[in-house]
């Protein structure tokens, strides 16, 4: 972790963090607009999304088929986490799981 910080430097780390949060925020906004509940108002890189049971099963099944890792948080909740390797293309594919459910 320390070499990662040294390699990227303070400006690089800020840019990476900003990009990650922007993807999470954009995803949260899109999911809210689609009628899904984002549990927490404040977040950085991880979202907790509430669905109904059938939607959750469908989203998890589609995610598995597309090799997208989502966290099953129990009940009707899913977790979505972002890191510096994710792109807008990944976000589009992720949102397609929810629109297809």
C-alpha cells in the first residue's frame, strides 16, 4: 500500500479517489432514477442497494453470467464496490443488470 501511494503521489491518489467516487455517485444517481433505493446517503466507493426479492435473484443471476461481482448482503440488499480499474463501460454494464431485472 505504501508503494502504491509513493508511485501515484498525492495528486494521483486524489484523482483516483475522485474518479472512484464519481463512478459510485453516478451509479447511485442512475439507480435512484430507476426506482431503486440506495440505503446510505453518504458513501465513498461502496453502495448498498435495496431490491425486492425477485429483482435481487435476477440481478445476481445476470451478474454471475457476466462475471460481475456483487455482494449479497442478505435480505433484499446488494453491495456494489468500485475501484480504480472500473470505467464508464463497466458502469453501463452494471446498470444493464438492473434494467433487465
